[in-house]
């Protein structure tokens, strides 16, 4: 079994980007700038956004963090998005999700200029991805593609079972794995909460990608010998022995499954670290006007 080291892969990608930014700077070009909008005080969201901004600093990007109380009105948020859309200094920006319930998330996402939508959540980018046109790919699926590529995992003709149909991970992942480019050319099954017999499907899989947020859902008896297992789950479970009071658990029963599969991602240190690297990749592409 080979461990798919997301931390190492993310560092490699970030170093590649940092080298490119240094060259842009040396040539007097515009350094990429990412802005992040954070609403409220959710612990997970604050950690993610803080990491994104810190990564920008480390690799030489400009960054701005715009914070609002969770009482912010939809109108205020939409005005800020309009401002960011028009700000030539900002190459790309994200609005960290989830948003408070009184704000219409779809309306907010649709207000973002697709050219600056480095999360790849705008319907224009989703549509372009489906059509096989240049688009910003959402960070988590893009990170998984990088893992498959950099570990040179064969995907052509394989059966890929994706579990979870979120807009952020499962749905785009299922589309990307079915595309006629590498890594892709898979036969794809997309499972979700109404799948009648999940184990029946996972046992057929050469590649399992699970993103549902149910710790330990995938057990060894559900996995074919030699399968590739990608675990996107990162659920905080209470752990009194940690200073933080919690630890992260994936959707895969790692101990059991690791013995059966050919490749597996750990949690933490698997898919998670790659999402930031791919957000930075999208921001660099935005600055270089590579997509639009
Ligand atoms: N919430 C969880 N994942 C993400 C992400 O990739 N982008 C944004 N904006 N919010 C998130």
C-alpha cells in the first residue's frame, strides 16, 4: 500500500507557484492577489481562511481578508462583491461557505464575476467544466486530480465510485473522472444518501472517492483488494487528549482499509492540504489570464 501524501504534494505545488511568482516579480509583472470574504465566527471557517491568507503571504501573493459579523445583510455582502469584481488589484476572490441562513448563497455565488471566481463555484465555471472548456476547477476535485497525476495512477477504463453528491466535491468529481482526459476516462458511479446498497457499488470500485462527512463509513469489507481509496471526509470528533479538544476523522476506516488497498489518503494530511494549493493555482491562472 502506498500512502498518498497530500502535505508533500501540496508543498511541491506551492513551491512551483512561489518560483513562478518570484519570476513575475523579478520581471516587474503584477503579483497575483487573492481576497477572501469571511462572515461570522465559525471555528472551521476561520481556520481555513486564515490558512489561505497565510499561504498567500508565504508564496508571495498579495492577499486581503474582509470580515463581517454574521448579522451582515445580503445587500452589504453583494455590494462588497461588486467592489471586488471591479477592483483591478484583485485577481480572484472567494466567499467562505457556509453563509448564515438569512443570506442566499446561490445569489452571492452568482454575483461573483466568473473571471474572478477562483473557487470555481459560479454556474458559468461549472458549465464550462462540464462542457470541457477552460474553467476554474473547484479546489478539492482539482487537488484529487493532482494526487492521481503526481502518483501516476492509471485511471483509463477503471470503475470510479464517488460517494456524496455535493456541488463542491462529489458532483464535479464524478464529471471530471468521466472526462476523456487524464486523469479520467473512468466509468463513474455516483452514490448518495438514497443509494440502496452502498457496499454493492464500492466493492466493484477500482477507485473510491468518498466525501460525505460520516466518520468510518467505508470499512474494509466494502473495498476490493488493490483499490485506490481517496478520503475527503474531515469531521471534527471530540478528543479530550488534544489541546484543541478535537481531532479530524475521515469517512474511511483507515486501519482496516489500508491493508486492502493499493493507494490511500490519510486524514489529516491527504486531500485537505491540496485544496489550498489548488486555490493558489487558480489565483495564479487568474492573474495570468489563462482561463478567460
Ligand atoms: N467551505 C468549505 N470548502 C470551501 C471552499 O473550498 N471554498 C469556500 N469558499 N468555502 C468552503
